[in-house]
C-alpha cells in the first residue's frame, strides 16, 4: 500500500541547529548500521523507517559498509526511497560515509581521495540519489595527508554529490586541523560523529570544546552503548540481541557481564523518574549543549518509539545527574 506519512509528523520532534550552520537535525536520529542490511527483514526495516519519519525523525544515517553484506543498508534505503520516500526526499537528511574497509585492494579503505570519491559514487548508485545531504570521512587516516582527505570532501560538495561534509571519530586535535583545512577550502565542516554514552565519555576530554569553538555540530553515536544502556540485558542475553551475534562483534558477552551491575542501578534510577533506561541514556547524551542529535539504532518499532519518547520527559535535573555520576564511579 502506498505510504501516507503522518500529517502531524512535525508536531512533537525537537530540531536542533547543527553547530553554526543553517541545518537543523532532529534531537533523535536513526542509524542504519544494524537491522537494515540484506540479511535483515525488509518489512521490519520498512515499518521502522516509516514510523521514524512519522515521528519527525528526519535524519537517516548510513555508511558505505553498513549491512551485512556491506552496501546493503544503502540498497535497502534506495528501495524504500523508490517505494515510499521519494515524494519526501526534501524532508529527509540522508548521510553516508567512507573510511572503513569496503572493497579489496589498496583503494577500498582509509582516507585517500581515490577511495572517498569512488565510494561516494557507489553509494549514490545504491541509494538511487543524485546527492547525499552529508558525506563523512568515517575515520581519520594516519597515513594520508589530512589535506587530501578534506580535499576529497570538498570535491564531493563541488561536484554536487553532497550538500555538507562531516568527520567521524577524529580526535580534538585532528578535528581542529580538519576544520581549518575545510574552512580554507570554502566548505565548512558541518558535523562531527563521535561515540558518546555513559560508558564512553572521551568527547568530554577536549573534543566538545573544539566543536563549540569551531561551530561544528555533534551527532552522538551509540548513545545506548549498543543496547547495554537499556533493559535489553537485565535478564541475560536474549537470542537475537546484538551481544548474541557472532558476525560483526562490537558488543560482547564480556561487555555485558562487566557492566551489568551498573546497568541495573541506572535502570532503577531511570524508573524512579518515570523513564526507561534508554530514555535516560538519551537525555544524558543530549544534556551537553554541543550535542545536536542522539544517533540511536533500533531493531523494532517498539524500541524506536521508546527512544523518541525520551524527548517527552523533562531534562535531567542536577540531582539525577549527580546520582548517575555516583553509579558510574561505583
Ligand atoms: N561513525 C561511526 O564510526 C559509527 C559507529 C557505530 C555506529 N554509528 C552510527 O550510530 C548508529 C547507532 O549506533 P548503535 O546501533 O550502536 O546505537 P545504540 O542506540 O547505542 O544501540 C542500538 C541497539 O540498542 C538496542 N536498543 C535500542 N533501543 C532500545 C530500547 N528502547 N530498548 C531496548 N533495547 C534497545 C537494540 O539492540 P538489539 O539489536 O539487540 O535489539 C539496538 O540495535 C548506527 O546505526 C550508525 O548510524 C556510527
């Protein structure tokens, strides 16, 4: 059946300005790293994408290698654009990236101009788009001159294949250098995408300050620590959960065991203020004024709805923040 988006889709979502740019992003954005690949249910991907858009989640974040197999998350979005979303293309911010291993040989990885621009062409073909809204360097490359990688991002914009550019997982120092090069080229750095959650706070050690000074937005990825900061693992590791997966292992049973006591305490704190733990974790990431958007993942509509509803609760108070700190330090 043809898709009719909810008429009230802009009724409740909050949109935050991305750094000192003209672009606003939803406070909660949807990532397509897991659950949208060729191995996943297309129907589930479709209902999640539709529900997200209906809730005002206007930003879908992808990368060349998301799947599995690599490239297939972009193919899924390409199919959904053709079936559901093309009439609403201008209401969506679609991002993709290159920087991790994508194809064999020396030109399918890291940060060369050769890789980034060829990869973007491939992404556009899979998506069936003429341009993406944001194109990222997915990770810093210690061997390629920063000028070359930033030059490739600038070229993507000049070729009309991206509207904005971003960087992911660059250190504070690398971010300052990248921002300067991009500014000199005339293509300002729109956004930085770092991991940020209660268990991984590296951005607090200088990066957020640089982003503030440079006027760069921040989209915090894995704000739920890949599901650890939710009720997912309170009763063990359920079948099908990310920590049970045997391919692409980024969250292990060991991670769950090492953190579950803190997770239980955090869950109790969250429930005391009438929130789910996932909602408290999202509010926690968004408490920093530099954070434009919390970039969540979801494997079901229920999770997605739970996460977006984080925005219906008041901000975390001083007392709650202190209690969270005490649990994290325990
Ligand atoms: N730039 C980079 O290098 C980089 C790296 C990683 C991620 N990212 C981006 O960030 C996005 C989000 O990453 P992520 O998926 O790790 O984010 P996350 O939000 O920390 O974790 C998402 C996972 O948590 C569980 N979950 C989510 N909501 C839940 C809820 N309300 N209740 C219970 N469980 C819930 C689900 O796990 P189950 O699947 O087990 O149900 C879901 O797949 C990615 O899709 C990608 O766009 C970027």
